[in-house]
C-alpha cells in the first residue's frame, strides 16, 4: 500500500517537473525571439514568462547558459523529426536527400521560423563550449546515411557529414545575413550536393511536389 502511494506521488512530481521544464523552454524561446540578436535573455525574464519561481528554474537548470543549451538541443531534435517526416514521403534515395536539404533550408526560407532559429543560434553561440558539446550537425546529417547507403557511395557516413556541413553552413549564413533563399538557391544547393555523389537533381523527386515550408521553431 505504501509502495503504491509512493509511486503515485513520484508520478505526480515527475509530471509537475516535466511541465515546469516545458514552460521554461517555451518561455526562454519566446524571450529569445523577442530580443532577437540584440541582447541575451535574463533569468528574471524567463521565469516571469514561464510563471514560475527562481527555485523552479534552478531546480532544472544550473544556469541561464544551461537553459540555452537545452533550447538549442530541443530545436535540433524538432528539426530532426521534421526532416524525417519529409524524407518518409520520398520514394527514392535521391528524393530523400532532396527532402532533407529542403527541410534544413526551410529554417531560413520561412521568415517566422528564421526569426526563431536566428535568435537561438545567436544565443547558442554565446554559450561557452562544453567539454562534450552537443553535435547538432551530426544529429541531422545522420539521417542521410541510410539513403546514401542505397546509392553508389563508397563512404556514406563521410558523404553525409560533408553534405550536412555544406547545407548547415549555407542555412546559418543565410540566417546571419538576413537572406531568404529563393527556390533557385535551394535547387542549386540540391544539385551541388547530388553532383558530389555522381547524381543529378532531375532524378531526385519528393512525393507531394515542390518544397513546403517548415512550421517548426528551430
């Protein structure tokens, strides 16, 4: 009887703590969006936006920088999920690569998404490097290994890393300079990446037609 009561109490606490973390992450992202690349958010602004106390903040995060890193990671995993969703609609390995590139570039193509992503990347760049930094590019480019393995690529992991770096750098450069890539820019990037593995962009099609813009926040 005591064990059951304890488990129920722990479950309630875990649910409450999960809700607190979600509220802090959402509030942190919103403050970042509002401030843009002019100044970093204060802990006071974040807890006010979350409707929580300083004790609640420091129960989950050691510092503001710790929260920023968590927001960067959360945004990366949302983008991974979005890219996977886009890739699942493609019927060929080439189409999956195209879908992946379009998903990554959507972070700079959609103005609202770009605003959030730009702010998060700017804040993330101001956080001191960790001993074991989160590899956002690696988490994203890992999705390319499967499609590349189905193509005549002797080194799919290396090709995935190169494509990931090229596309990620292009996306970040566009965000940094406030450039909105047009369809021709994205198509050129796709053709460039595919030509690097001996393919042409005309062979890579995605179910559902042309690029659809992302609705993710980073």
